[in-house]
C-alpha cells in the first residue's frame, strides 16, 4: 500500500476514525435521530411510515457503517505510518 499524499491520508484517517467511533458506540442516538427525521418527512408528505422496519434496518446498517469507517481509518493511518517508516 503506497500513498501519494500523506497529509490527506492522516486527515482522512482522523475523520474516518471519528465517524466510525460515533457510528459504532453512539448508534442509539443516531438511529433515533434518523427515525425521527424520517417520520417527520413522510408525515409531511401525507404517508405513515412503518417504524418497525425502519428501526430494524437502521439498527443493522449504522453499526456496519461504523465498522467500515473504523477499518478505513485504520488502513489510512497504516499507510501514513508506513510512509514515514521508509
């Protein structure tokens, strides 16, 4: 894994790690916010959303996204450290 821009890797790694940590460990707050905004949007359009399906889907997707962001941040930091070690 070779990097072309080490500064961009470090900054992107910090952002990805921050998002990954928040999506993984603060998922309940994020899920509640997403469900509430979805409910308000669809009620303004005149529809009634199914809360159970929305909660189930976001409870699965948000932690998955968190783990993927954590892995991306770790890879970016690895690339930066590997660049400085050479």
